[in-house]
C-alpha cells in the first residue's frame, strides 16, 4: 500500500484524537512520533513505547526527557491493502503503545484486542 507521509500523519493524529479524553488527559511527559522505518533489529514493528511506564515511576522520576511513542509508517503500510486497513492498524497501534505508557503489558493487550 502506498500512502504519503502527510496522509499517514493525519491518520495517526485522528487515531490519537479518537481516544477517550479522560485517558488522553492523563498523559504526561510523552510525545507521539512517526518514523518511516522500524529499527533494523525488528523491521516489522508497527509501534514502540520507549520510556518509564507510570506504574514504575517513583518519587525520583523528574527532570527526564519525554517518553516516546513511535508509530512506524512503512511496516504498517506493508501489511495493509487499503486505507481502511491503515486506519484500523494505526488505531490499534496508537492505543497499544499508549497502554504501555500506563503499564499494561502485551498479554493483557492481546486479551483486549489491541495486539
């Protein structure tokens, strides 16, 4: 599937905007990024949370760079046939990575359908 960087970014933004406001309001010190390619050691990765989940933060947590949620465009497009597929995958991936921010692990995300 072929899609411009701008259109993909719009879909990521729409996926983020579709999340419950109560949930989004709890996010602190985290940025949402888009990159074309996943890391070379995991080229099919659709998204990645890099940071300290809120469930693991202590009183010493402070003065740190923002956590990063990265959504990877090319691996996502590689598994999609039409734009509707991209919308679905991006929505799942954004929710999945934000869940990691809240300390929800992959097993629980699989149970909830966000894997």
